[in-house]
């Protein structure tokens, strides 16, 4: 392997090592306790090495947010392309986020500024915009003969996102009143009813 290619691969591996270490620390102690010092101790490297990849903790968390959103953009696109029924698309998008939050809670927390994982939104094009474009396409397909203005669509997307991520956030802090064992079914039923209400009332 050429030297330049090997060094490039090593940089990618080191960057991922730092990101994985941050998620490990957050899983044990929460995002508020993720510091550069603790990262250095976790990966057995000095602070200058970490700063080569991330100027600040916020830069690191923005990278994690983009990583998570990029993964979900790929998943949402896959659902959109494989499932042609817009009702089922919108249900599947929501459940995909539900599953992601269960499997990758620390990453999800960064993506939505939960549990002390605070960082600013990125400027410009982002995976979030791509995800929202699939939401919009599916919402329009519920009743293709009905005109929806740009302002109305933004409102519908906000409502849709609030249902999905409101339930996920409540589930993360054990605030689903009917109990954690029933949370998934309550979420699916509520999402289904909300999608039906969009189709009827938009």
C-alpha cells in the first residue's frame, strides 16, 4: 500500500476512534461529562492529537450529528424508494428513527440536542434537508390533487417531526404514561392516526 494511502487510512481510523470514544464516555457518564481530557485518557493519546481532528468538543459533536443524520438520510431514502404507499412510507420513516434511537441512543441524543448533548446546527446543505425532502414528497403523495403551499408544508413537517421525536424523547426518559413496555405500540398507533389526520385535514 502506498505511504500516502496508508496515512490517509490511519487518519480516518484515528478520527473514528475519537468519535467512538466520545460515544462510550457519554453512554457511561452522559454528554456533559465528555471532555477532551477524558477522551485522551480513553484513547491513550495526548490532547494535541485530538485537536488535530477536532478543535473543540462542539466540533466533535457536530461531526457525530452529521454522521447520525447521514445514516438516517440513507435509511429514509431506501424506504422512499422501496415502499410506494405514502401512508406506509411516513409510518416507516418514523419507526426507523424509533429503532435508531433504541440502538444508538448516544448518537441520537447528539442529533437532537438531548441529555446535555448541545451543539449548534450546521449551516448550508445537510442530511436534515434531504430527510425533510422525503417527508415532503410523501406528504404530498397522500393527496396528490390537493395543493399544499410551502408554508403549509413546513408546518406539516414540523407537526410530523414533533410526533416522532416527542415520543422518542419521552421514551428515553421513561415518561410514557402507559409504561415503557407499551411505548412502541402507543408510538406506532399515534403516528398512524396523525398521518391519517394529515390526509383528511390538510
